[in-house]
């Protein structure tokens, strides 16, 4: 099954921080793939903007090397054609260098203009002021900002005030790359496109829901950032929060940006405060040849968590009494992102106690192998009476849709949505602030108590107390696949 490529109109995309790690690893490879798919029309341009004093030819060489390293290409006509649509401007975000040159490049045409702020939040105001001051922003312009969008409610509100002081909310695209993943979007298709599931999608039939985002890597070169942020700010407040919203939201009236985001906002606002005994924080220690978290962040007394697990509840009619278990961590036993919906037992078993307990489970695998599995109970083949076993109805997207169904990378989809002006997969200002309003008291609580994260060996499933969080309720975490 070949995927359908929907054309977009010609555009100019300016990437501030165009020589940085995010641009090299994600943005440039994503744009090259969209170019190869025919979604970067001939008049379109990519304009890199950074402090590095490079010529356009010098920057094209940077792009060439980035695509060799991260874009799985060694050259050829497609690469040369892509490079031919690239310009570069040396720019000072807090000064006057390069702004007139950038303005002159953009004044050539009336394309859609998108400005990607692939820089730290501390530069957002400077960039916004200069874009407006040099009259490079019009009604058809968009800006893209990356996380972290603040580190608490106060700073998030301040950033929103800065951006909304220069741009309309409809021009601001707060990107969370998790929302661009094919399987994440399939959450809405599975829920709202199949009559099979929606009548059962509530507290009457669902026992609990688990959301896991596990990584094998440590903090690497991000030690200084991670020591300030921790897993709660870096992952739970945004990535896992968005997954929770999509799995728990009510059906929107239409599949339109504000309709979808209105329903997500209702989920966040329905979240109860989290009790201290429903919080587990962990910190990986040295094991199997890798150093521990405290060595990685260069702080032998660090109280920052590399792992967090929570038990959450929503106060609304659909989910009253159904717990949501969320966990994420570094240096775990596998790279595994999944959502598991565990349905309740049948109200009465006709097969007797010897057959054991059997649950229907719907597992949505986000990475590394995207797909959906539904565990159903059947009779075990053979003689000897009625023995029940659970077997999966398994749909791997790669197998079911065939080799031609090359699902685009999250950044490919999200950048094209920016060009189209589609904000469905981007966070709105009130959504960001509501997430921080729920997150801040949790962080303030453990800081006031002086809680220290529990140690766990690298490449395990996290601290033992995370397992106990579930076992106290008579439940088990689904295993982390390696």
C-alpha cells in the first residue's frame, strides 16, 4: 500500500540554529525526505540562520554532511537538487548582523513563511522582536518553537506572553515530536474510527491504562540540562501528558485543530492532584560498563530523577475510578514506548477457577516497532478439558501495510503541517499552562519533603518501588521489550 503524498504550496522555511544538533539530526533529514517525496516545490527554499560565519556554499556542505550521517544518503541528483534550494545567513540573534540580508532574501516572493526557532527559549524574544522590526512577518507567517516550553507555570506564562506579544496564537506552533508519530495519531483513528472500541472505552469496562516511555540511553551530553529538568519536566509534563490526553479525551465534534485541542485541555484540567505515595522517582546507577546518573550530570549529591512513575486519576464521568499508570526513564532495559489498555474480567466466569484470570489487553506500540496488539482469550488446543490461554491478534504496520507504506518521520509530518497551517498536532497556550499547573505541585511537593530518588541498576525496569506501585493494587506493569 503506497502512502499518498499531498502537495503543499511553495514556502520559505528559516531555521534559526540551522547548524545545531536538532537541525542536523532531525530538521534537515526530514526536509530532504519531503523534497524527495515531492513536497518541497521548486520555488521553495530552506534558509539556515546561525552565528557561524559561513557562505551559502559552506552551509550546503554542512547540510551534505548532516544528510550523510543522519539522512541515509550518499549523494546523487536528489541531494544536489535539494542543496540548490538552500541559502544561508550569518545572524546575530541579539544584535543587528544578518537581519537586513535575511529580509532581502524573503522579500523576493510572497511564499508561506515559517520561522523555526531551533534555539533556547532565552532567544525567543530577541528573534521575535527582530523579525517584527524588520517586517518579515505577515498574516501568512508561522513560527515553530521546541520544548522545553518553560520549566514551570510561571516561566511558561512568561514565554506565552512574549510570543503572543508578537504573533497571533494561530501563528504559533509549539512542537512535540511525539504527536507526529504515526501510531500516536492512530490512537484517534482506533478510538473514533472503530465502533468496536468506543462503547467499551470507559471505566465500566477498562480496569486500568498503562503508558510507558522507556529509553536505554543515559543523559549523555545533556547532563547540565537534565540536572535542571529531570524526567518529570523533560518527559512527563509534555510527551506522556500528550499521550494521556489522546487516550482519555472525549470525541471532538470535528477533526479540527481547536476542537481536538479543546478536548485535550479538558483531560488535563480533570486530572486530580497526585498523592505522594503514588509517586516513584528513580536515578540510575553504574552497571554493565556505564556510569551512573550522578557521574553523568557531574553532581555526586544530585536529587534529580532519571525515572518517574505516577498513578493518576481523572475526575470525570468516563474515567472515574480508573487509574492511569505512567512511567518513563533513562537507562532502562529496552527502548520501548507503549500504551496498554487493560480491560476488566468478565463479570462471571463459567469456566471455573482452574482456568485462571484472563484479561483482554489492547497494546499500542509507539516504538521501536509500530503496531497494535489485542490479546484475546481462547481455548488452548488439545485434549484434557477447557484450558484457557491469551493469544495476540497482532498487526505490525510494516507487515500489514506493506513495504511501500513508508511512514514519514514525526518531524516530516509536523513541518509539513506547519506549512499547511494545520495546528491539530501542536499545543495551544492554555494547554501548555494547564499541564504545568498540574505538574508544579508534584515537583514542589517532593522538593518540600526532601525526597531523594531511589537508585536502580542501569538496564533494568527501574526501581523496585515502581513495581510495588502496581502490585499494591494487584496489578503488574507490562514488560519493557528490549
